[in-house]
C-alpha cells in the first residue's frame, strides 16, 4: 500500500517546498541525501522499497559514480511516482518513519497489503542493493 499522489502533493506543498519550486526542492534534497549516503551508506536501507526510485533520481542528479547504475526496475516501477518531487517526499516520509521506529539500518521491511487483497499478511521486502552494500562494507 502506498499513499496517494494527492496526499503526497499536499504534504509537499504544505511542508517541503517552503517557497522553493519543486525542482529546487528535489535537487536540494537529493544533493543533501547524496552527501549523507557518502558518509553513512547503510542509510539507504531506511528507504526500503522506495530506494530504487530514489537511486534513479540520485543517479540523474549526481551521476552513477557514487552509487552505481544497477536499479531494481521492477520495484522502481511500483514505487516511483509521476514526478520526482512526489517520489522524494513519499520516500522521505517512509524513511522518517523507519528512523522513528529505530529501524534506520534494518534491511527487512514489513509492508502492509491492501485489505481487499487475497492474502492480507504483510509482505516482507529486503533492501539489498549490492552496490550500496559494498559501500557499507568499506565504510566499517
């Protein structure tokens, strides 16, 4: 289950933009995130299923040198929203919740399933980007 784009847009307009354009906000967020990931690569795990979409945006913003070029495109297709700014806000909200729960570096994510689905048991997703895990190993 994901929040609706209209909900994410409302959050973005009310709390994230702070007088900036969506493009300025997105660029500033991604530049700051790249810096934080450079210092603490394991932070990528907090984004869970949003990571592939965020990684693609990071590659477009700062290039592939830092994070590599491999992206789980099937997951990105599900979690990438219609505009980069919406994806950034949704991914940030998800990661902020993980941080609040003390699960910032946990690779396992328990994702809620829509109540109308045949199987309503949570879906277990593992955040395991090989390229990022190499950076994690070298940062220890």
